[in-house]
């Protein structure tokens, strides 16, 4: 599944991405949380700041075998529209 992630300087965050994509009836998913944030791994002292930061600035966007150019354009236009915010 392809993902889109914005540079932290742009200030577009995951919830904003999901809200705008959902408003256009596009189904997207959050990027999975880093395994180090799960209880199983917290005791090893792993530093996962980068992974956590990426999780907050990225989403997985739809892809499927019969996706049309129009479908791609619709998704792209929502994402590009966030850059004008």
C-alpha cells in the first residue's frame, strides 16, 4: 500500500490528512504504530522518536488493480489541496 508523508515543516498531520481524504469519500488507513511503542518492547529502551514522528505525519492511501486515472487524480487533488492550507 502506498503511503504519503508530509515534511514536518509543512505542519500537515495524520488526522488532518484522514479528515480531508474521508470528506471526499476516499478510504485511507493510518500508518501502523511502531512496534517499539507496544508494551512488549517498551522495556528494551529503544528510541523510536523517528518512527513515532512518521506515524503522525503519514497515511496509507488506496491502491488497487483496477484503479483508474480519475481515481488517482481525485486522491492526488485532495492531498495537493492540503498544501494550500
